[in-house]
C-alpha cells in the first residue's frame, strides 16, 4: 500500500487496492481475472482511478489479458526460479555490487557492465564466482579510492573510466557517489556479503546511503541489496513501475506501490513456482519491460 496503511483506508479503497493486485497477478500468469471476493459484494462498482468506467467489463478484461506479459510467463516457466539469472547476481565481492548499483541507474546497463569489468581487469579482482573466489572487502575498495578523494574527476577517469553523473543537470559524478556509498558501508562495519545480509536492512544504514546527493530515492541501495543477496528485494525503477502501470491500465504507479505489488505477486505465485523470490521476479519484469521498450523504439526508427 506504500506510504498509507491498508488497514486504515476506507472499505472501497481497500477493495480497489485488492483489484490492483489482481490485475498485476493476472498479468504475471496470463490468466483471466479472478475476483477477490464472492460475487455480489459489489466492490467493482466503486469509482477508481483507472481509465475504464466499467472495470468488470469482460471485453476490457480480455483486452487487458491480451496485452499483458505472456512472454514473462514463458520466462517464469523456462528459467529455474530462484537461480540467479544474471552474472551481476554472482559478483565475487561486495564492492562490485556497489559499483553496479550506482552506475546502473538511468543508463543502458551495458555501460555499467563495462565499468565493472574494466575495474576488475585493472585491479586483478575476480568479477564472478561468489563464494568460490577471493572476496575483497569494502575497506580494500576504499583504499583503492582514497588517493582520489576530493579529486572526483581523476577518480572517474583513472579508477572507473566513466564520467557519468547521477543527474544530467546538477548531479555529482557517480565516482564520488560510489566512494561515499562505500565509506558509509565501512562506517557501519559492512565489509562482506555476510555483513550485508546481517546488517544491510537496518534503517540507519539505508538512511545514511539516502543522504548521499542523488540517492534520495533509495533505488541504488535497493538494487545493491538485491545484488548482495537480499532475495526479498525489489527495485521499483522505471521499468518495473511501467510494467505495473501497464498491468493496472493506469498511466503512473508510485514506486512504493509497485514494490509492494511485485513482492505480493511473488508470494502468490510461489505455489506454482516454489523457488520464485521477489528479486527474481523483479529481474524478469525488468528484462521483459526493457525488451518490450526496445522493440517499440525499433519500430519508431525510420
């Protein structure tokens, strides 16, 4: 329900929220809409923010089902649920998760992969193979960066070879963000994957990261936790929120609402896919939505 508590909402608001959940779950399973209450309750007649005047209309429901994520269903059936499907989920050390989480926001992911790979090559770190290779600590990473503290452009050029900023208007270099992120983890004694799973969900750690310029949304930290092994994590970035908005038939969905709906969808689908966890579902939604938008962009090219 995001920032507002479900139990304190009026009856029709609670029913609308349940309806939203139903649309999302059906989009993930390619099934027809299943009512959330016995027939005759009448909650479908309450006004909603959805553009359709009659949510229960069978034609609308059929059109909704036809335009929602059948390819995602194929992925859910074809990929071993619970297994990490991207190399990023097998990073050998926590600092690599920091680099990825910071540099991946707002850009094509291929540039982030190059940044992580280049760093590992130049510093002779093993990129992948979590639990099977030497795990470099956050403090080791900070020692690599400290000679460039307050010389952020030099850090961007010499360490990361990436001058991206957190915002095209007034953002700081992502190199500086990465340093501050790592220093915050170090201050809380978070050095290894075991430390992240033990202390990473603490609110004071989260707030320390969010206080870094450009990190107020918490997206980078949410993604960092996923990369570091938090299977209950969801990163409600633009790909995920667009997918959920499409599923609901609305223009926009708040990130916290999208996050909760995806997490709830994962729980509901667990009966069919026992190893499905929120972070896996988040990853599949992200890939589906990006592929969908890439196809759309290709069709718009002359």
